């Protein structure tokens, strides 16, 4: 693997130089109502946008101000879930940070014959289920997970036993069988939604059953907690390095519009993250990363080598401790869902 890593290091660094571009800063205003409904006229000719996808991909819009918590969550006007239409068959939901400080992002990909929901959020309420069913009607739904941590699976019980709904088990055997990932973790599987093919890769390291999904239709690479603008907590250093190298090798041959993870924890200031447990992020980093960020992460892990250490980059922080920092003291407001 070190030989493969060395080979890809040179070519991927060149790719980083070619692909690198500035990410636009997120605003500090409240919820953008226009992002909650159908796309406006700006999405009609997305090929003229600076962030237009590579040729041949179905375009979408990330022109959105995400809900980002409140100074006093007892007075927050935010909905439990924010709905953003990336395009007609791709939706992104963000959970309110006043419901759970993790504020996870969840993805709905709709094909001709079935839809896939990736993750179910951090609280066990019917809100997400009802939003998803409103989008897809009676179409069969597959509920899968980037990984098995609690902030990504909490509302699974709301989907279990529902008509035309399959909830993929969170054990490795279920994930492997559903997506054709044997032998684990080196196989690349495919999953069909009907006119929409997903490539699925096992990328353990943050968590033992972690996967990434590449949507051939939109060019979105969904990376969960393995890469996002925030603190990349690494539980198994050697496995994580290998997984990221394999993901970077896969991505190098693909047209990728955006790399989308499951959280935002960085501020809009390069190299600065919000404290772990923050429930108000008025100046947060944008959700989307670029293919060059995956190249950057792989190169950084290669340079660090076999001796894990923490490293702060502009758009993410490598944290190989595998242990999340302690939560801050409970705030003056006492939201019932604040973690105990």
C-alpha cells in the first residue's frame, strides 16, 4: 500500500494544484427561505455558475444559507430539519443544532424505481421520515448509513417497519451484503436506484463500517465523517490512512462536482474550528469541499506517516486521537435534547 500511496502522491498533488479553487464564504444571516423550496431561475442555466459541475453531470445548486443554531435555543425559530433542493432528484437535509449540537447533514437520492436516504440524524423523531415520504410518495425507500455512530442513525426506528421501506443493518455483514463490498474493505460495489448508479466504497477508520458513496448522475461524493469541514476524528489511524488513499485513488478517475460530508465544524476563517459541542455557528464554513481537499487529506496523511499526530489545515483538522473533546458545560437554556 505504501508503494501505491507513493505513486498516487505525486499525481494527486498535481491534481490538487490544478483543481484548487476558492470556496465562497457562508453568510451569517438566518435561514434563507428561498432554499426551502424548488430551485429558482438561477438553477436553469447552472453551467454558467462558477461552481458548475464537470461536463456530463446533472447540475444542482448549493446556493443556500444553512440553519446554524442560535445563541439561545429556547428562542430559536429554526425548524427541526432544513430542506434544500440540490436538484429535482437530490435533496439535502440539515438537522437543527438546537435539536442536537452535531447538526448532521442527511442526503436523499431519488431514482426511477427507488430512493436512498443516507443517514437518519441525531434524534429519534418522525420529522425526517415525514419529510422524506412527502418527497417520494410510495416509492420504495432504502435507508442506509455512512456509519453507525449515534448521530447518524438515531431515527432509524421511525423508518423501521414502514411500508416500502428497507433499513440496512448497521453491522458490517449487512453493509457488505447490501452494497456488494466483499471482500471488505477493498471491493467497490454498485447500487442501482433505477437510471441512477451509485458507487459504494468501504472506508473504515473513523468507524468500522464507514462507507462513501459516489453518485454518477450528479458527481457528488458523499464522505460522511471521514472528510468534511471540521474535526476528522480518527479511531484507527492505519486503517483510516489506507481508506483515504483508496478513496483518493478512486476519485482521481471520476468527475466530481462536490465532496459533501456530514457536518460543518470549521469557521469561515481558515484553520479555525468552533469548539466541540457548539450550538451556534453564525460564521461557519460552507458544506461543500472540492476534490482537491481529498487530495490534500491523503497527502497530509502520507506526510505524517505511521506516527499519528494532530494537524490543522485550512478547511479541516486531522485528529487521530479517536476521542472527542469533552462537551462544554450545559448552557443556561436547558433544551431537553442536550446530551447528558
